[in-house]
C-alpha cells in the first residue's frame, strides 16, 4: 500500500513570515520537508538565512527574504521580488506578530496600540491581498493566518494583542468567502500556550505558567513543532474542502 500524496507539497512555493524562530521556523522546516520551496521571512535577514541554510543542509529548498510586515513599502517590495523570482505563490503563512504591551488595558499607550495593529491586522491584511492576487492568477492557493486562542478569549494583560487576533479570525472568514471563487482557501491556526521566545513572559514566569497549566487539559506547554502539523494540513490538498475555519491547537484550553 502506497503512502497518501495528500500532504505532498512538491513544486509548491510557500512564504512563511516570522520564520526565523519559534512557530514560524517549525512551519518553514516542515513545509520544506514535504517538498515546498519555502521563502523564509522575518524582519532581519540574518535569522532568515540561518533557517534557510538549515533547510538546504537537510536537503530542502529555501530562500531567505527579509520583510517587516508592519511596513507597507516592504510588503510591496517583497511581493515584487516573489513575482520576479518565482512568478507565483501557492501558500502564504501569516505568522509574524507583535505584542509590545503586557499590562492592564487602561495603561495601553498609543505607540503600543499602533504597532500591534500595524503588524497584526494591517500586515496580515495586505500580505493576504498581495498573495491573493498572485494566487488568483494560478487559480489556486492557501492562506493560513496564525491567530491565537486570545482571539476567542482574551489573554490576561494582553488586551490590544487579543483584540487584533480576534480581527485576524474574522479576516480569515472574509478572505475565505470572497476568494473561494478563485480557488483560494483561507484558514486560521489558533495556537495555545507554546514554548517560544514570543511567549517567554508567560512560559518563564513560574507563577503565571502554573496558573495557565490549570486551564489546559493536557497540562503542558506546546512545542512549536506541534503547530506545524496543523499548518501542513491547511496548506496541503488534505484540506482541499476546508476554508474559513479556525483550527484550535491548544491542548484543550478552549474546550
């Protein structure tokens, strides 16, 4: 009996933002392992190149491309490069995010508010638009937005971040509905508490961590690699009839 080709990404071009570490790095490596040529992206080229080099050393295909999705000019420049170098895009993983504010919502300042909105909402939105235009030309594509369980139930002292992640969930449904006629699917991953540098304020604080674990039925923090399998499903033909969904990978937290 032969293995299923449903998770085969041979010949696909995939772009992963925030891919220099954490969940993004794990996603980039798994998509490459399944045959995709992965464009590894984040704000700084050095981190991207290190991940791309690791993928190539493991026998995969990767290109490093720096892009700060909070800067509109960089988004436009990045997609001009993708069009010139590859001529198409099959998979977009919007994973880059920011959370500069950890504290009471009443203490949120304008700079933290604006930065979070610019990256987590505007960045995802216009990355999806540019990717969608390329995918429309090929009459097929998959956009995966990495949102958060905070988009369903706000995280403690993570007000504006939680608000932006709720917007990402609705944004996912908008693109799913309006881009379906072009063969483009759009889905969201909702990670639970994951052991990353991004979540270090939660994971490294023992009191906060113990309180969080009480609400997680599996009683542990996720490894970034445990998010990548869900993205592979959403990126591949295994999910060909799946669009507009939010996939919780949270150890049972939202249950």
